[in-house]
């Protein structure tokens, strides 16, 4: 039997992957000092996600990992569409105040989505593969107390 990958490592890869896609298609470059800073500041969030998504039994952990993977991917894709529409970065303010306007511009938003279809493709193919093969590739065991303490220590030290 092949050894499965711990689900915590999925988040390290996935957050950096989404950051790579975002920086290439919105910022326009990936290899600069700002990318390193963003990745370093992502570490605490990756740790928090890993802790939260591996605190329960394997069935719940599997569901939570899939749910949050899809949710974070949708938010990233919404950010890319928003940027292509408004030429501005998505913010909490625009999320809370501008959501009612989406229905007024749905045709334009669809045009933007069709215009950046390749971004959706390279972002959604790994998600679809994950949803199909996650049971074969990843293990969703409840995090041990030792691992929990180590992650909390890393989290505290990362600030």
C-alpha cells in the first residue's frame, strides 16, 4: 500500500499555487521580493487552516478540506474577474457593498469569464482532480496533540 500524503501539506501547495496564479495574471509578475513577503505572511494562515481542517475525524476532515479548497479557489477566481472588470483589487468593502451590482452586470461578467477561460482552466483542473482522487492521495487523520502543539508554536513564532 502506498503511503498517503498528509492533508496539511495540501494547503502549503494550494495557497502558494493560488498566489502564483493571482500574481501572474493580476500583478503581472511572480518572481519579486513582494512574492516572498506574501508567501511568508501566508504561513500563519496555512497553519491555522491546517489546524482547523484536521481537528475532527477523517470523514469530517475530508469534507472540510474539500469545502475550503473550493471556497478559497472561488474567492481567488472572483478576485481575478473583479480585477478584470474594475481594474482594481477586490477588498472587504467592495465585497460587502458591491454584491448587489453583480446581477446588473452579469453579461459583462460572463464575457470576462469567457475572456479569461484559461485562468479558470488552470485553476479548476487541480480542484477537479483533487475532488476525484483525494481519497487515494491524502490522509485525513485527526491531528495528534503533539502535532497540534507544534503547529501552534510555529503559528505563534511566525508572527
